[in-house]
C-alpha cells in the first residue's frame, strides 16, 4: 500500500520561532491535506491542497503541494503555545471511483514558552 | 454543533465482548469513512460508504468487524469477540462528493476502545 514518510517525528521549539515539517511519498497523490490532532480528539483540518505547485495559507500556516505530487510541506510562522499538538499530512488519491486518505505518522510539536 | 458526532467517546470492555460505535456525519455529506488509529500512528483506513452502500473495505477489517449505514445517514461499527489488539481510537469522517473524487474529510472526535 501507499506509504507516507513524515518528518520530523517530533520537535521542540521556542515560542515565536517558525516551524517546518514535510511529507514524502513513493506514490503520487492528487490531494494533500494537513490536520492537527490534540490528545484524545479527532484530527482537525488545517489546509487542503488540490494542484501540484499550489501554495496555500491559513493564518500563520502555509502549505505547498509539491510539483512531483509526491510531497508536501507545512510551515507555521511565529509559533504560539496553542500550536502544540500532532500534525498529520494526508494524501488523497482517487481511482476507479474510490477516494480515501493515507496518513503519515505525524509530527509532534512542543512549544516552549 | 453540526460536525461529525461519535459515541460513545470511551469504551472499556473485556476481551471477548462485542462493542458497537455510532457515527452521525455532517448532514449533507454522502460519504462516510471509518478509520482506526493506534498510539503513535496516523489514522488507517477501514471502510467507507457512499449513502447506504459500503464501497470499499480495508484488509484491516477482519471478519469480526462489521459496519453498516442502513439509511444513508448514521453508521455503526461493530466489533465482535473483541481482542486486546482491537484497542485503538476509532475515527469517523464524512465528506460530500460531487462529480470529482477529491476533497477534505471531516473527522469526529473519535471513540476510544480499551480491551482488557
């Protein structure tokens, strides 16, 4: 099956610093999504990307859909304590009428005040 | 709140018992998905429905698992003869499809299962 490699697995940063995380795959996707998950909760959608090369922002978050369709990155600028959580990338692929998401293993973000 | 709703949020059961989880999707969404998430992992696809039809099942969905969406609205996921390896967070998600098969999945808060 499709595999997503998400890195880094975890990171500790100072409040106010910028953060970058990425996701790579051996397979192409036609959608890339980024989610944030807090402990004991479901994933919450942050950004959705639909076209290769697309760069999309949502407040302090910026994500890009890689040109090869096999990668995506997420940047968070000027981090704040509430950015703490686990960030998941997800690739979406549609074929034969089917559509589902494949998730990475997550990047755990800790923000030091 | 008009998001995806799941219950119960937490279930503790003894090995061998049956458990059932319910998901109420966002009302206009015609596709409903079930995912399973274990500690330290991302969600893994189990199955999905378009309206009341179950269109795809993962190899993760053993014979002890059954999912239904009888009227194309809410869905249930039943696990029979639970095993300790079934302990996980079970996530439901929904989306609305038009002609294209791309788009966001909106997740519920999950149902955490602990099998003793």
